[in-house]
């Protein structure tokens, strides 16, 4: 296509090309160095199957919890004026920029065996989060919730609030309006936020390993398995990484085709 | 009986009887929409709006039993026409089947039953507006609020819908407030007209009276009258009562003005001038006369009117 405003300047085209290469080359290199012969063996080993199962399970449970709790929070932030709303939003955003390893340390302080909540919980019920699959879910919820809340809040905000007003004049309670108007109107954004949150959770490493260690069959997820495998068997790590790459691309495609409507 | 104030927007006291259609007219920014939204409860408001024993303004929006037809309709885009009309009934606890039966009945009354399954984006402007009015009426509100119901529609669609709405308004047992900027809506649909200007009520009366003796230049322009203030009195006269000449008219008439022609355009069989006198005045003359006088925008002209063609009335009642 000829550009009516003139040729794009090299000063912009060259950095743009470098940026693209920088993002694409490592992924291509990873695919290129995969040992395809050994791949089936790597992926069907017991540890790999366990890790994939735990990853899928914990990410899915975590995102369900994020939706259950995050959807109401996103709605409150988008639709209700309350004191301290800005502060709540800022606090919700913190885990978004927090290094995951710090998130793990923070979770330890709260839910560890000697933590603020963890210690009384252990005394009362004999249950403790760290080093369990529940702990993995908790870590995933902690890191994914901000993604879910912030992106769904954005979706609620871009849905015209006058539809809520129209519903109210027709006699709808706020709960009815939420259920029948606000959420359906924001649904593409809600789904996008959910998928993004799930992907974030699926790839979560730092908080999970800090809070839960890396025990095959209980707390070992795909990313933490890749991390330890990398130290002993580089080819196996590559094979496992390839699986994660495919899942990520799958998420992107799902988002594009169904909800984002980009050409 | 309502007496309400929306800060910085509108301050209005007025009464309306059940079964009555009250048109609210005024220029942009006069506070027409604010008035409707205040009754509906969508803006902060002081005062009261008594309806029977209740004060509407003390009730939450959903308990007010008002039907608001929004500017731009605001049909729920994810719901079919039928579900849009049934929404209010279902929100008030009607079972699905009953609500849909009533909604279908309303669509039928508006002659659009065959569009029940369509989403709002698949409806034309006129069809969508019918659905919006049906949605407001389906809950059988005590007060129906219509915010510029014909804006943005083709002229032919406006005409058809105006006639239809007139029929529904005659059958409507509650109070109807109709915000409009079109004189024909007020003249054909309303029992009374409330004129707002700059957030204040400047005139209330029967449509014919308001049209004959307008108190604001806005209404005068809507009904095609010239309006000139003269002390405590207003003078209204039609553009065809104005005589145009190139030189100062002879005689002692006080009713003469002077200024450049702003625009000049065909108007029915005549040519209509807008002259920047003080105030702006309209004058109609025959095309032959306009040619003979060599009238063109920018040309200075004198306007005069016979006292017998001018209606005089008090500026404030």
C-alpha cells in the first residue's frame, strides 16, 4: 500500500525492526534447537505429566477464584463512589508491578506456618498453605487477581454507565442490572481479562517457588519444572518450554479471534 | 406538582395532571434534559415532586415508576427488541412468560411485532425509537419522560412516529413530559407547553397561546414570528407583515428597523430575509420584489411593520 503521507522514516523503521527481531529471534531459536526425536519422551515422563496437570489445575482453580472475587471488586471500583476508592485501586495494582519473588515472601509472612494468618490457621485446623497444591493456587490468585481486576474494571468503565441508569428507571435493582446489563455488555473485556489472568497464572514462577518450593506431584508446575530441568537436561527443558509457548500462542489466538476483533 | 432545582442547570416549578402531556421546550442548555433527569432521579436535585401522596424525589430511581425514553434510545444492545421491552417487567418480578407476552403486545401496538427477535443494531432509527418507547410504556409508569424522541430520525420517519406517539399519548393515563426543540411536537402532541430559558420557566400555557404570544425569541423563532421588546410589552408579528425598503420609510411609524441582510433564502412561495437589525428580524417578500430591490447578503435595508399587523402583550404575566 502506498502511504499518502510519504515514506515512513528510517529513523523509525529501523528501531521498529530491531524490536521485532529482539522479540521473535529467541522464540524461533528455541523452536529450532528443540530435539524433536526426544520430544515425545520428554513430554510423557511422569514429572512432566504431573507438572502439566498441576499447572492446568491450579491455574484454572485460581482464575475461577479470581473471577468470583475480582468481578465484584472490579465492579465496585468502576461503578461505586466510595471513600478510599483510589487507594484500593492503587493497592490492587501493587502486585502487578511487584517482583514475583517478593510476592512469595509476602505470602509467607501472611500464610506461612508462622505467618500472621498462617499461624492461627495452623493451630485451629492443622492446615498450612505452604508446600501444598492449595498454596500454589493461593500464589496464583495473588499474582493473577490484579490482571483480572484491572482489565475487567476497564471493561466496565468503557461500557456506557447510562445503560445502568436505563435499567434503574425500568425498576431493576443494582444486582439485576449487574447480572443482566453491566456484565453482558462488558463480556468481551471480562473474557479477555480472564484469559489474560489465566495465562499469567499458568506462567507464574517466582511467587510459587518461593512460597511452595518445588515438589513433584504437589507443588511442581511447568515453569518450576523447566527451571530445575534446565540445570540437568537442557533438551528436556526446551521440549517443556515448547509446550508453554504453544499454550501462550493458543491464548493469543483465542483472544484475537473471539473477542478482540482485530483483523 | 413539582418544584425542583438542579444546581447550575434548572430551577422549575410546575404542575401537571394525570393524562396530560406537557411539552418542555427551550434552546440548547436551557435545562430541558436536566429537568427530565431530575424527575427520573438521575441527577442530584433539591425540592419536591409530589405525585399523589408521595414525593418522587425522595424515592430511589427504581421505585419512582417513571418511564424514561432516552435521547439516543439506550436500548440494551445485547438483548433482542422483545427482551428490551420485557426488561422492566422482569426486573419488577414478572415471570418470564408473562413479561414476554406483555412485551409482545406492546411491539404489536407499535406495529413491529415481526422485529421481536432483532437486536437493536439490526433496527432502523425509527424502529429502535418505537422499541424504546414501548420499553418505557410496558412498565405502566406513572410518569412518562420523553427526551427529544424524534432527534436524529429522517423527516418522513419523524412524521409517522409523531402521529403514532400522539395516539399512544392519548391512551396514556399518567403524566407525560415531552422534551423537544421542535415547535411541531409541542403544537401537535402537547396539552400544555412549558418554556425554559437559561434554567428558568419563562412561560407555561396552551400550545396555541404560547405560539401566538411567545415570550422568548427562541419560541418566536420556532413558530416563525418576529419578537420585539417594547418597554414592558412584547410585540409579535409575522415575517410577511414586514415591509422591506432600501430607504428610510416615510411617515411617523415607530415600528421600523435598520440593518444588513444576513441571509436570504426561498421560503415557500416567498423569499425570506434574516436581517441583523436590533433585534434580528425575519421578513418575507415576493421573489419579484426581492429581484427588483436587488437584495443580497450584506446589503443595508429598512424594515417596517404596520401597527395593525402587530400583536402586543405584556412581557411578564
